[in-house]
């Protein structure tokens, strides 16, 4: 899947996850007159409605048109259908993830802490506006969509780059960095999805729970480098006991 860089396209007023809010997702509206301005206003209105209603089914083309102050056919001049509109809204939103992944990486003192921070940031980001995350990652979608490319150019690529650095440092065992990044991404997504879908389960401290799960994945890879990739589970336990003593 081609990777398209989205760095530099995020609104610079978003500095931390605490800044992500219905207000921060809105752009300042300009006077109408150009197709690009109307395009952005349509995305703004759709985002606002998604955040207000909490569900994509509650957002219609007619409601978006009324919010913008145009007719429904005007929406279709920019987006083929509702799915295309939602896809574009989520793609624009997830461009913010690219900036966040870079921000947390810059604050760390070691590569392994960078990976940990990236995983935690991903889950926090998903929980911040769950409906947008749900639409972008839990729908059927289509390969090569704007959402898929935006996610790949942020979360996946940043995680894979960090894992490649850990392999170069000898911390992670050598191997397929793409597969290793997919494993970590899958774990982060699974945690985010469960926390969003089942917030009432006894997770305890959500941050600590997330950290434990992601730490297990990372430490599992590191341990594998010492005891061997193809070692059976029972033998791996014995080797780990030997290392402990």
C-alpha cells in the first residue's frame, strides 16, 4: 500500500491530546466563494455533527447541508456519498496522529521508551474521540482509502521505524520489522477498541492497563531475542528461569 506523508498538514494549534476537542477540530470559516473553502466547511460540519451525536448513523447528508447552509446537491459536488464524506473526515482527523506520534517520540531518552510512548499515545488518541476512531478503524473500508493511508503514514510507520532502530541497537531480535510493527499496532488497537466498546469492565487504571499490555508485547520480543525465536513455550519458561538465577 502506498504511503503518503501527511506531516505538516495538521493544524498547528493542536499541541497535545488534551487540545483535541470539538472546538479544536473546527477550522475558522472563511467567506464562501471557492470550492476548497466549501469543501473544508463540509468537513467541519460533519465533524461537529459526529462529535455532537456520537454516532455516524445520526449524521446525514441533509443534516450536514443544513449545518453548512447549502443544499444537499452541493455536498455531492465534493463527496460521492456519505461514506466518502466520513472517510475524508476521519482521514483529516487522523492526520493529527502523525503529529502526536512525533511529539511523544521527541520527549523520550531511549528508543525503547519511544516505542512505549508511541503505543500509549495511540490508545489515548483513540479514546479521545471514540466515534471518529470507530469509523476509521472498525468499519469495512476499502484498501488504499485516505483513512488507511493516513493511519499507515502515522501510527504504523512511526512504530515500524522505532522497531527498526531497536533491531539496529540489538534490543529487538533481527527480523521482519513490518510484522513486528503490525503485532504492536494490533495490540494497541485491541486495547483501544475494548476500552471504547466496553468502558464498564473492571480495567482498573486505564493508563496502567494499557502500559501492561503493550509492555508484554515489547518485552516478549526482547526476551525472544535472548532465548530463541523457535523455542517452545515450556522450554522458553525454563530458559527464562535460568536467566533469572
